[in-house]
C-alpha cells in the first residue's frame, strides 16, 4: 500500500519549469532510490514533498491524506522527515541536544510557567535511541563537531527516527564517507525498512542505491523517465537513463 503518492506535480521558478507532471508512489516499508544528474530536479521534488516548496500543479497524498497545501511543520507532524546532505547539525551542541534539536521535551518546575528543557530526559531518550539503532558514540554529551562524518550521519538519522516518522527522505547520506561508515548507514536504512518506515534515498553512488533499494526511479530534466525494479535492471541501464542515452 502506498504511503506517498504524487500525481502530475509541476513546479516552476519564474520562467523555468523544473518539474514536469511528476507521478511517483512509495509504499510503506519500501526503500526507493531516486537518481539523476545534477539539475534533474531531485532536490526540488523532495522539497515539494516536505512542503518547503509549494507546487504549481498536481497533488501530493501522504498516508491517505491530501497534503498538497499543508506547510512543512504539518507534514512533519504527519510523519515526513528529511535528512539534508549538510545534516543541519549544531556542531557545538552535544549529541543528545542535536537529536532533539528544535523539539526538546520540557517540564514545569512545581507546576509553574514557564517550562524548562528537560535535559535529563533528553539525555536518557537520546541514549535509548542510539542503543536501539546500534549506534556507538563515546558519549551523548560529546559535541557533534568532534564526531566523524559517518557518526554525524547516524546522529542525523537518529534525530529523524526519534519522532516515529512514516517516511524518511535521505539526501546523499553516504557521500564522502569511508567504507565502514557507508556500511553503518546502509545497515540503518535496512533497519528502517524492517520497521516499516518508507525511505527515499537520493544518491549519486549507484553501488549504494543497488544495495539498499528495491526500486529505482530516474529523474531527468524534471521528468520521471524510468521506474525500475532492482532485480530487473543493472547499473549500465540506470546510467543510460541518467545521461539520456537509453533507447
């Protein structure tokens, strides 16, 4: 059953049309690879799904609800999370604070207002989340800026999963990571799939796409030009679609 459905989505910036009637669906628990050359429209499409960009035409349905006109906060409340390539982590803040950044649990002292950030709860729940995901960091109190790129990526994933999303969009999560760190990220994606969380993986690393994804969609010049099952295609065919050489 589809958790996300796009029908005829179009988006322009001034006179430049970036998305041309995009149709796309993602099933619950599916890992979908979205690939395409630079300028294909991948970023615009994902920001249209999250609500950062409003669409000009078409409809976006999520979990059976039309979300086309909902803002990013409303879509996030419904269970759409996106992990951007730059991760949007606060380097000077510790691991626990980053996991709850912007959505910190609070408590009231003696029942009075104002409420205060519940740091003890943040630390406890952050550690519980990392343990559940099998993510190892020296301490939840260490500044994120002291961690490796792979560790920072797993912290960003943990942050997204803390609020029980139904769909996670990941933008180049394995870019510039060492082999062991890539394996760690791909393991987390598989764990998300096993838990029934849908994932859209945007990546130029086709090896990672073929390892993680059951289906691969190719976007070229704002059009979906291929929707392929992983076990029915190969890397050469996907590349031919990306560069416009297929057929």
